[in-house]
């Protein structure tokens, strides 16, 4: 599944300075005033009041995508915040600070919980000094479509009117770690993220939210397929990936194509191959690229040509993944193939 882009213009407000289009790259801001901090977050109506004395410092690292916003915010002083996200969107706030150091609408955000609010409704946050919180905002239409087509569940409608959602302390730590890694990895790329990369990131964030139980879903216990069917699902997935080798096929697309939930797909791959589907998909594409590199000398193809043919457009990431799997760089494979080809006078070999 390729998640559809929803063209939603960001909201405007007297307390929010917003761009008209997402930049598809990580933006970092440092503020020395609470109001400036509030304005730096795109797409929100909000006002910050500083409640403790001293020079304020706030930090914001933000990634705005087609229909999702991921950020981490740090604030030096105790704040009272009035906040509202755009309509038909949902905000998930995951603090990393000690339990009880933040409140939403006067309710304590416990150490095993995250905060949750739908768009179009104002809410109040009270945060202590030295506060850090991760945030995810996702369009409601995208969230519902993902739930139905990838997770194969129906979201409870309407979603419960609750501000604090317990998810478990360990799951909360894992979710914060995955969001931090996503922002750091995206920040390492100087160029704007490609459409493929954005879809992959958005799908991984949605998967993480479902994995930690951040969303109430209405579904019956699902019976896993019999062994023959599990093997068939893995084979069908492999065939589909190879038939579309010129682009990176993601797990959501496989779920939609094979008519299975993400949980079922993961179970099948783990049972049959002992690895996650995303790992396997990347691995067979890397193996295909390696075979083509071994034959590239006879076809006058470059590493870039081969990588693109297998849907790898981020060359440094391709080289890193290739070396991790095969113990050598793609260019080394090509050089070795050229050397072997020259030594044999151009005679063909079976690989």
C-alpha cells in the first residue's frame, strides 16, 4: 500500500507561523522565548505561558511529511500550554520525563502512558522544567485507511474521549527510541526525503503506534494461517517484490496485495524464514543487485545503474546495507567481476 498524499493546507493562527508546504526534511529550531517556541511548531494553534523565573530555552526537532508530523520538543521552564491541532487529525504526545511531571487537562500523564487528543479541540498541557516530549500528528483519514488495509482492524468509532492512554512503560521507552532514531536518521540526509522514503517512514510510525496499543481497535481474535498457507504467503510476497524490483515495495503494500494483516504477514515470515518481512524484502533486493553487479562488466553497467534497477535510490544507504550483508562494498563486487571478466577474455560464467 502506498499511503495517499492528502493535500491539507496548514492552519494559520495569531500564535502560529506556518509554511504552505512541508519541506520533507528535518527542521531544528532553538527559541529563547516561550511564545517563539509555540510559533515554531507547524500546524498548531497554541500559546505558551512561562510559569517559573529565568531565561527560557526551547528546542524543537520536527519532520513534516505529506500527512504526518513527527517532532521532539524540549523546554527549560515550567509551562502552561493551550494547544489545538488541525481538524480530522490526531495527536499522540509521548513524554520521556519522570512520571507525573506533566498533565493534560489536569490529568497526570503517568510513566506508562501517552497523551492523546483529536484535532479541532483545544486542550491544556502543564509541563515541568526540563521537559522533553515526542509528538506525532497524523491525518484521521490516513489513520483509518491504514487500520483497515494494513492492520485489518476497525478503529473504535468514535475514538474514546480520553486524554491519557496507558501503553506500558517498556513499550513507551521503545516508542520514544524508535521516534528518536527516525528523526536522527532523517536529519542525516541533506536532501529532502523521497516519496518512497516518506511513505516508508509514515508506515513505520503508524505500525509503532499500533504495536504499543496507542489506538483502540475493534477486532476479533485472528486465527493464523496453516503452514502451507504461511509458506504460500511468503512465496507470493517474494514473487511480487521481484516483479516490482525497480522500486522498494513496503509492508503496507504487501498486506494490501496479499489481503493479510501486518500481524499475519509478520507471523508468516517469522515462522517460515525466521526474520521480519521488511528485512527479507531488503535482503532479496540486495541479493538481486549483487547478482547484477557480478554480471555488470559484460553489460557496461555502473553501481548506480544496478542500484536504481533494484529500487535503491539512496546510494550511501545502499552501500551501507550491501556491505553489512556481504562484507564488501558494491564497487568492490563490480571491480572483482571486471577483473574476472578480463582474466578470462570475456568468456561468460554462470553465477
